C-alpha cells in the first residue's frame, strides 16, 4: 500500500527528527528547508499534505504568503498546516482563515505539537485540536452537522464554509484566536468560580453581556436566575427602584410594593450594565451592597441582604471618570481589583472570519436561506473593516448580507456600501482611523489625540507588521520602534 506524501518545511533539525519518528509509518516524508524548495517539489509530483514551520520569521510574512499562494495553486487538493508563534503575522493569519489552511499557534511542547498535527492529519481518530483548526461544511438551512473534511476542494470557486468544534467553558464558549483574550478568559473563568464582583470594560457590542452570562453559567449559581439591568436605559430617578425595589407610596407612581433586581435574583447573578451612568448617591448605595450586601428598598426602613452575585460592565474606562470627579474613587478601587478588558474586534482581527462563519450559519438557518459558499472578496472586506460597533455590528451586517444573498454565494456586493468604502461610524476610540482618507505622514508628534501605543499598533497593522516600514511611517528608527514596543509590552518576536 502506497503511503500518502507529507512535505515538512522547516530548518529546525529537532522538529524534523520528531516528525520523522512520529509519522514515518503513516506518511512518505519529504524534507524541505524552505518554501521555495517545497514549491519545486510540488511542481514535480503529487502531494497529499504539507506542514510548514513559519515560526521565528524576521520579515512581515509577505514573501511566505506569496509562496503559499503559488503552492496552493499548484497542489489545490493538498492539506496545508502552518505552525506559527502565538502572535501570527496578520498576512499569514489572513491566508490561513481565508484560504482553508489549518493554523497551529503557540504550542507549549513538542508533545502538544504532535497531538495537534495528529488531529489535522488523522481526523478519523477523533483527536481534538485545541488551536484554530478549520472544518468545512455547508450552510444549508437543514440541521447543522459536525463533520471533519480536511481534504476539501480548491478555493478558486469560493471560500468554503467552516463549522466550529463544540467546546465548553468560558475560554471555549467565547471563541477567540487572540492570545491576549485567551489569557483574560482563563482568568475570568477562575474568578467566576468565586463569590466576587467582576468588572467588564469593553466597547459597545464587544460581548460584555454574553461574557456576563458565561460567568453565570460556569459558576455555582448557574441554576439560579440571571438578570440584566441596563442602567443607561433607565431614567435616573428610577434606577434605585429597579435595583433595590420600593414600597407603596414611596413616590407618585409607586402604587404597590415592588421587589428590585437584587431581591428578584435571589442567589443568582445581576448584571449592572453601563455602570458609569450612576449618580453619586447611587454609587454610595452600590458600594454598600458590594461591601456588606445590605440595602433598603426606596421608601422603606427595612434592611435586606443581597445574596446575588454582581457583574458590573461599562463601555468606557472608569479611571478618567474618577479624575473628573464623576465616579467615586472608593467604588472604583473596589471594582478595579477584578477588572477584565474585553478587546474590541479590530484588536482581535483573527476572530472576524470565525465569527462571520458562525453568524452566516445562524442567519441562513433562521431565515431559511441556503448559503453554499462565501466569496474570498467578501471575507477580505470584512477583515479590512475596523468594526467600531464590534461583534454586534458584524452580526447585523452578516444578517443583511444573508437576506440579500442570491444563488447561494455570499459576495462583497451583498455588504453595505459603508463597509466596502471604509466609512467608519461613531466610536469612542480616537485611534480608529484605519481605511479613512488621511495624511500618510503619520508621525508620532502629529497625532495628539491618539496615544503612542495605539498609533504604533495601528501603524504595525497598516504595514502588515513590518517593523522596517512601520518605523519609516512613524518617522523613527527601527531600534526606537523596537524599544517602544518592548516598553508597551507588545510582541517583539515577529
């Protein structure tokens, strides 16, 4: 029986030895030191799988991206697996997500790496991978199926549909490819197990409500009620009544006693969204609830003890409000002890494609519209847009695209014009100027409204993480850029 051919592209001799020892009985192995040699081999013979080691790149990944495109055109049916560091260059991550390449990022040990590769090359053994591994499926309106299909057809016709692996827990239910987000989610899951108040900070639409629900679902309180209080949607004089309840006659419209959310939740969870709108007196009462659990309904002298767990959320950082005298310092420091930042979608762009697939699947089923495939230009347009409305905006855009889809293929023409033109809506982040017409000489001294870190991150993104080009754009030396990246805790290993 002839073994399938696997090309290993790496100059790491240790990896070569381990792959050879592990797969020599199941694959005919070809060793290449670089992608140029791999391309030559692919032109000469039939190839089943290619494993490419793209760690420790000294460039932005553009040359590797071009070679991968040539290889995919030469052997369109070959399975390609990329190994990268935890922070993969943007251009290569886009290649992986948009062109059906499996990506293994930031493995901790050789044993974990071999397990990951096994799960890619041997799906029939049902080895579950833990990184971003794609699976193809169809978006028919029929019930969802979860089948692995690693040897799919060429991507020249369109972008094949992906089906996510079913996982559990906060770090898995809130699916993300961002290393920074994964660390935050793991810490949040630990906090969820304890009776502590959690503060979530994130832009509108970034997923704070969904995360709050996950905190409740993985906690010991999961069988109790989960109540959401949108503080920003309530008149200021009714917030206290909504939280603490009131007795009959407490105010003009109080015709009967009413339990507030703290009593109604029992031993469950209460989400206080847009906590920044609370007035000084309400902040004092909330601080008392957090510290002692005690409160009185409006118009009552009877003291109750809150048994619910609090999750507090805001779409803006609270520290500037403290400095402006709009938020109590003691409440701020009490909440800030367990503060979790939910990154905006533009800072975890690798999640856009995964979320888009999920929303297409949901919307096609909900609206009974058959979606066969997604055009590459559709995904590239989604990937280029900075999403000031975050996940919620992406969901609504996908809903619209599915409704207007014809012939079962999602194309860029199905997207709203502002997405295609890069016209960015309102946002409270001044650094969101990507895709807008602007002066190309973005030097550090000219951008007063944008913090230095934000400007560097933006310039890196626009230059596909080439530090040489980024330094030129910012008008600083490459060494200075490296030192600033190191100062701000940014990844300097690319």
